C-alpha cells in the first residue's frame, strides 16, 4: 500500500474528511464513477442534490484555497500530527479492499503504528465489558492461539473482551508469533479511552500493532460513535468471534454488521443461566456458527482466508506462488508445529491425501516436519 501522499493530495483528502455535511454515504454515490481522487470528488460533491447550502459554500472555498476555510486550524493540526513518527493519514484509496467494500467505508483513517497490519488476514474478537471468569480466560487464550496461527486480532480498546483479546495476542507476539493486534477507537487519536488502557495501547504499538480511528483530533468518545466504529472492526476482518454478550450488548451490533458485510460470524455458547451468554445463544439461533475451541474458529474462516491468500499471491507475483491444490493445507500452517491429526481435522482431509500434500509442500521448501508436527519452513 502506498504510504506517502503529496501535501496537496493530503490536504484535499483532509478537507473532504472534515467537511461538515459531506457524509461517507454521500461520497459513496460518487466514487464508483469518479474514483478516489479528492479534487474531482469535491467538484462533483458540489453538484450533489440535497447538499446543505453551507457545505456547498465551503466546497467552493476549498476548491479555491483550503486555507481560507473556517476549519483551517484543524487541517494544520492534522498535518502536524501526521508528521510524527508512525503517524499516518490513509485515505480510502489506500485502505484494504475489505474496507472499500463497505456501503459506508470511512473516507480517511488516522493510524498510529504499522499501517501494513490493516491488510490482514484479520479476525475480529468482540464481546461483553463485564466478563465471567470463563469468558476472560477464553478471550485471552483463544486470541493467544489464533495470533500464533498468523491472524491479526482486531477489537476495540474497551474493558472486558477487547482488552483480553489484545492481551492474549500481545503475549503470543512477544513469544514470537507473527499475528499482531489492532485497536479501533471511537474518538480522535489525541486521547485514549478508557484511560486505564494507556499501557495496553503502548504495548500494542511496541509489538508492531496499530491504533486506528475514523474520527478527527479533538473528537471525544461519545456513546453514538461506538456502534459506528464497529463496522470498521468487522470490516477489516474475515470473520467476527463473539465471546460473551448480553442481549443488549453492542457486540450484537458488531455481529449484525459482520453478517451484512458477508463475513463469517461465530459465537461461543455458555450456561443458559449466565446473562453474558444470552446474546451468543441468540446469535447461534440466527445462524452464527457455534464454536467451542479456537481450532473451530480457524476452520470457519478457512475459505475466506484461502481466498485472501490467493488474491495476495496474484497481486504480488514476486511472492511465493502456492499451487492451488496445496493451498487448503498451506493456509493452516504456522510457525508452531502442529500434529498431523490436527491439520487433517482442520483441512478435512484423509491421512493419505494430507500426507501427500505436506510432502509436496516440503519439497517446495514451504513446510517442514519438526518434533511436535508440521510448520512453515524457517
């Protein structure tokens, strides 16, 4: 992904992002025909029916001289913010294709950390802020295991499931796993909510993850922004795992968004007496996959994961080309050795076929057998 824009382009992108009255959905009416370049979008937005007169006046000023806009100080503040190390302003054209597919994708994201991790492959992990001891353990240990499988874990930065998912993935990362963790915020990047997760956010950045927000600097964490933020959490991900959720949990909003986006949704069942499990049970009744271990989570997203790996291979012809017949088992291999039985179960292959494919991967230099099982070649 290109990570450096000209100053003019960045300024015009910021104008579109900060312009009052020009929503993401209005922009989506223009992008299919005009593409992502900001000046043509501004010129076409001026002619949009139903656009507030004030917004139309501001567009005229922006096309002539953006520094004459009443929010010019905000433009300057964001450009200054982006000059800091590992601070990025990424317009829609530079965001992952999964996000571009949304009906209302963010026009611009501010990112602190490594923007490459937005490309995935990623899994959203969401759930209740008030966790049972079992839910706390599951969110932590499943995220730890899934990060070892090379998945990036995406969540908010809230108390409960969000925090435990980040903690588990960070532990795996510190041990040598390739998976990272991303936190999508519901406020501007000049603050952090909740404040007790300052250290967690710092660890996340130290371990190669990223903080992400569609909100401008100075934007406080308002209640209405959290549900809107959730579409980015699910939009970045191949699937969404709900660990615990009450019937009124915001995690059910995330699950609904993921379903609308055509992404996999998985829920962990629990006791019928536990309030934190009621939302998961409702999701399962509505068609979410019931998962009882992290291996089943990986199995549920195997098809979109394989599809993404194929697209990446086609987009990067210089990268290693994996023959199609080997991809079903190659995408399950990680840096940690896995037993033959475990791989066969996940790939749904018989022993003879699985062994033949693994041997071919070994001959290609893509896999190797170590004490404990099969893993990616070092």
